[in-house]
């Protein structure tokens, strides 16, 4: 993973996003569902097309007190899963 990865952008077409009062999010696309916990919801919301992965990692590192490299790796793995499901995209 490179620190030069450009901002992540949500794919809007065909996606339905539902949130509950506990900070969880359900994302539906076609016949596929994914449930995001509150931490994952925070990352999802940062996928606005202007926030690079390194900026997401810095936010998580500061908020949750985890090492920056660990935060970056966890976020990257989560975003890879979302990309494989066709929910986000970025340019390497």
C-alpha cells in the first residue's frame, strides 16, 4: 500500500444506505448487503472523493489511540473489501 493513494470515492449508482441510532450502517447494492459498525461507518463517510487514506488513518490514529501504520493497514483492508463489492473506487 502506498501513501500516495488518491482520495476514495463512493459509488452512488444503485446503492441504498440505511443507518440506525447505534451508529451502524447497512449498505445495499442489488442483492448484496454489508453491515458496517460505527468505526466502519466513520470511514465510509470519509469516502467523499476528497479524503485520502492517509488522512483517514491519521483521524483513526488520533481518535482511537492506535499506531498510524496499524490504522492505515486496517483501513486499507476494509476499503479493499468495499472496492471488491463495487461500493467504492480509487486510483492507485
